[in-house]
């Protein structure tokens, strides 16, 4: 089985408050911030490995995990990070983040799927910079494949013939079974110790969160193949349908008062704020 | 192309406030375009919801009713919306940013070759063109986006728009003749919906929310937050750190990548105030922070703060509130 994992390079989300808006308000700059794989996509890499692994943490995959990104040449580092976790190969589609939208990225990924013929696409539910949450759904539509978004749990039979996905939705969890090939987007809890059950490594629990790359993994990643191609090579229409015309800082709340006691707080909430 | 279509999925015949907020958004947009707005309601049973929907100022209320509509699979709903949009004169298709809309609308937008703006918080119209403001970078930046396609697809954060005032039942009601399921529907099977067991109000629409973070320390301790919420008749929320630590289900996560809430009163307990979290609750009217770390960023955005041990203060607060509310 082959799993394709699309990954976006983003500015360190733990320091997202340090991104700056350019003086002409047309760009967001993340100078000085470390570039990282989008966390939800990192979870997708972990998910793909867990689906294919023959034992918890064994690193032996019953198939291939291919990581693809659409971004600049400088995304090599983030692709290698995913390879160091245990993915097998990388693909970089050259593109400028400011000249991409969900339509262009989904079309590029559809072309890569055409070439690679994966059995499954697993990706993050959204990139934490653009926060659009559109690409997995658009990709599924372009391919005519079923989709299972916001996966918090995935169970696959040992023969990997389908996937039963528990989706994290408003008010509870929706369970769907998709035939493969399919597109799955993952949410936070997929990397919990029991987020993936492949019925091979069954009954054992994973560590919480995506795995760290081992030193051996990092060394091996350096030798793993990474193909490069351009949007033009893939024949993707690069006309933006969604343009960001300007950026502004959102309105901020200001700090209020510190109270000393619960009595004082309750009095203020009742008499001043009138919310009790 | 001067009309607006509101697409809403309705469960249990309940017309939520989010629908009223989206209707208000559509009214503004249709006014800009010099057109009108319709509501496409999708659900297994809309028998009693339809009357409420006719009071929201829409020209038409279109009902897509059927057993499989309730499952809300994107593969099934996209051709239904497509059929309605192609039969109308719509420039914009808009939904509240529910998990169903987030799942379905991007697939629909792709089907139509349309651009989409997600989780919009403000709308403007100038020179015949809409500009949508939407939070990005975990809420640290607002981006103003424009869409260059015949149809514009939008999800909105309902908490950022005033609900429309229901009036007289004025909309014409039409049933949508459902198109046959497409081949892809044979590749996905809906197995069921497991409702979070809660007697509390819906987090996204509650007037009061008590939220717990990493400081709550354990799943068992979350009872403190639940007791506080119950004393106020409110909902329970959580920070991403609390969800990550396994204290509570992801469904309760408030933040840019979780639920967006805007209650009258938001009480953040043991929550440091990461921007990711703040992005999901900063539109709350009154924010209270309880944290033993006086340097916690949550105090920078709270109207009232107590620097203290939550295990001491929260039970006290719960007791005081119980006294007031009798």
C-alpha cells in the first residue's frame, strides 16, 4: 500500500504571535521564526506510519509513505524532517506561498496523485497559517474519491482494504467507513496512544503525539530520494481564485482588573458586569 | 447573479442561533448585490423547522429532506447544493462554519470551480466586489480576501454577526427534488453518530462557558469545571493543552482550530492564554481568568482576574454562584 501525505511548511506555530505585517499591509513576514511542518500534517505523517507499521514503533512499513509539499526550494528541510520520522520519499512541487490558494494546491496534489497512484491520502485538517481547511475536501472532489475529514480515530483491517474513521464533529463523533482510495484529514486526537488501530499492531498503545526522529532516522533521511517538479510541469492552472488583498492586526482585548477574593469577583460580575 | 443562498444543515428540527446570524449576513450581502436571499435547509426531518425558517426574511426556503440528508455526507450533499445553485441566480453561497459546512462546502466550491473564504468575521462591499475578513495565523492576523470566481463560497463565524430578528412568515417554501446519489456515495458508508453525552447547553451557543486548561491537572479534576458550569447553567470548554493531555474530549476544545465561542461570560480556569486559545474566545463579552501564575498571558485579555490556586478558588466560586442563583 502507498500512502501520500501532503505537508505544508509553516512558521513556528508556537510563536505565531511574532509574525509581522509588512508596512504596506500586503504581506505577513515570519522572519526570525523557525519554519516547521504544519503540526496537523506532522500528525498525518505519524498516522500514515501507524497505519502501515507491522508493530508499535517498529518502523517497518507494510508499504510506502510519500510526503509531498507545494512550496519553495527551502521546504527541503521540513520534507527531510518527515522522512526522518519514517516516511520513505519526498516530492517538492515548486511554488510561492503568496501565489497559492486551495484550488491551486488541490489541483497540484491531484496531479501528483495521478502520477503516484497512492491507495490513500492522509493530511492535516488545516494549515495553521492560512487556517482555511479546504484542500483535503477539494482534492477528494477532484479525484472523485470519498473523504473522511477531521479524523480522531482510524481503524483499518489487516489487509488494508478500507478505513473506518471516527470524525470529530460538532456535538459528538461521526463514524464513516470509506473504501480506498480515499482522502482522510486528521485532527488532534489521531496521535493519541490509541488513535490508529491497524489490527496488526493491535492491543498495544503508541506514545502520545507524533514520534520524534531518531538519530538513525535523521541519518537515513539524508539519503532518501526527494523529487522536484514545478506547477508548470504538472500542468496546473496558476490563476488565483482567492486573493489576500491586505492584512491587519486583529482588535485586541485589554487587561482588566485583578481582584483579591471570590466575594469581590462575584460582586463585580453581578453588579458591574451584570452577567450573573 | 445577484442573490445569496444560505445553506444550513438542521438536526432535530432545531433552528439554532447560528442560522439566524447567517441569515443576517446573507441579508447584508444580498442588499449589497441588490438581490434577495434564499435558505436551503438540509436534514432528515424539517417538518417543524420549516416554519421557523420562513420567518427569517428569505425569498424562498428550499427543503432538501430525506433519510440520507441527516447523515450529512459531503459526497451526498454536494450534488444537492449544486442542483439548487445551478437552478438559481446566486453570486454567493454561505453557511455558518459548523463542522458539517467545513466538511461539505470546500468540496462543493471545488465542484463549482469557485473560490472560498473560510470562517469570515467581517464583510464589506466596494466597487461591486466583496471583501471578506478572516482570522489567520491562529488569530494573530486578519486577512482581507477577495474571490475571483463566478460564485463565491463562504463560511462565517456566526458569533461575529448579530442574529436576524425573526418576523412574519414571509418566505415561499419549496421542496427540493433530490438528485440520485453519485457513484462516489457507494464508496462511503455512514455508520453512526455518537452524541457527546451532555445535559449542558451547546458550547458554541451557550451564554456562559467555564473552561479548563492544563492547570486542572487531570480528567478527574475536570469535575470542578463541570460543577462551576452547572452552577451557572453554562457549557464546559477546554484549552488545547487540556485536550492534548487527555483530560477531556476534543469536542470541547475552544480555539482557532476548535470551537469559536462568544458567551456573555467566559471563565478561564488554569488556562495560560495561548493565542490559539484566545482566538476562539476573545469575542466573549466578559472574561474571567483564574490562574496561579500572575504572568499568564490570559490576564492580559481578562476583564477580571484572580491570581490564586484554582483548587481553592473554583469550589468557592461555585458555592457563591449557587447562593446567588438560589
